[in-house]
């Protein structure tokens, strides 16, 4: 890379300002990339909504009864499919 020769301080200041703006652009691009990566890794709102509904349904007395009955229903269904 060839060294640039400046004829005035104004040229130096202009190039420094350009470099400063480029640095800020690259920094903002990096932050945006990190945010997009976080969004792709974290569960979406629909998954969170399903989790909240699940938690509400399976809490309290009704949830306790469901938690006890579901394994029996599941086993009955599997035995029915197997022909037992």
C-alpha cells in the first residue's frame, strides 16, 4: 500500500473524519448482526406464548389432574395401537 502524501492539515482532518464515520458504520453493522443472531437463537414470541398457555393450563388443581391422567391416556393409546 502506497503512503498518501498530504498537502494540508485540512486533508488530514477530512480523511480522519471519513475514517471515523466508516468505523461507526462498521460498529453499527456489527451490533445489527449481533441482534439478528440473538433473534435467531432466542425462541420466537409464538413459542413463548405456547409456553405461557401451557403453564396456565397445567397450574392449579385442573393442571394436577391433567398431569395425572395424560400418562394413562398415552399408555392406553400405545397399547391400543400395539393390539394389546
